């Protein structure tokens, strides 16, 4: 599916546990057993995975600016970002936060004529190395920014990897940037911020 953007702004499992080794009978116990007896072996339990996966419900950007995250679906190939510029949308076709693979895609408006400056306008000042926190289901995951790119609006879905659901897990944040073109109904480009997981936040 080709995803596009709303006019004026950004539109658009778990890792198996590793079994513990089985406990071995001691040499002494084996020597005392009858030749035909089978020594009792205690079975180990599989180790639990430390991975958590959840639907993003809140995001905190560098500088402690936060926003509620709402599920956002695609309609006719367009990601319907929340109209409230202080909220952002998690593409419900993307990975959960904390998954082993794929992009967790969150998009938001940079501004609007009626709502003013949006919370994702702060992405315009984001730098490589900044830390972003995603929360949900009593969990908090931290991500470190590894890439900040400007992508032509028409190339976002076709020539960028923002929506890819293969490869290592990452967080992808999208908003608008560039020149505002009133005759075309929006900004000329999108800002794409990619961040890699650091782990659970306390």
C-alpha cells in the first residue's frame, strides 16, 4: 500500500525464550543407581524474555515536551493524523513499541491555521543523540535519535524507508517542514526522525 500525507502536515513478536539447559545427575548419584535404573533429572524452566511490546499512548520529546498518542488508521492510503495539533498519531499498521522488528511510526502536525503550533514542531530542533521516551501499558521505552532527514513530500512513501516493517526495531517520527505552499495546500517536505531503542526507562 502506498501511504500519503494529509494536506498541511504529516499524514501518513515477541522473541522466543531460550530453554535453560537440563540439570545433570551427579556422578555419585549415578554410581549408586542400579544398572537398569534411570537417574531422575530435574527439568529446567525456559527463561522469560525481557522484551515488552505495547501500543504507544504517550511520547516525550527532548526538553520534556509530551503528547498523547492516538491510534491512526489509513483511509484510501492516507494516514489520518489527529486534528488536535497537541496530539499525535501512531500508525496502526506499524510495529508496537518494543517489538523485535519493524518501525513504530508516529506522525503529527507541525501546526495548523486553527490550532497554532503543534507539539511535533519541536522535532525541527531534534538532534542526533537526543533521547525520546514512549509510554503505554505501564511501560516506558527510551529511544536514541540516530537520523534526522528532510524528505520531499511526494517521496516519503515511495523513496524513503519510513514505513518499512522489516529489519531491526526503530521509532520513526514524522512531521512537516520546508516551504509552506498555500496554492498546494501544505508544506513542501517532511521531517523524518529515526531513533533506535535503548531499553526500558525507570
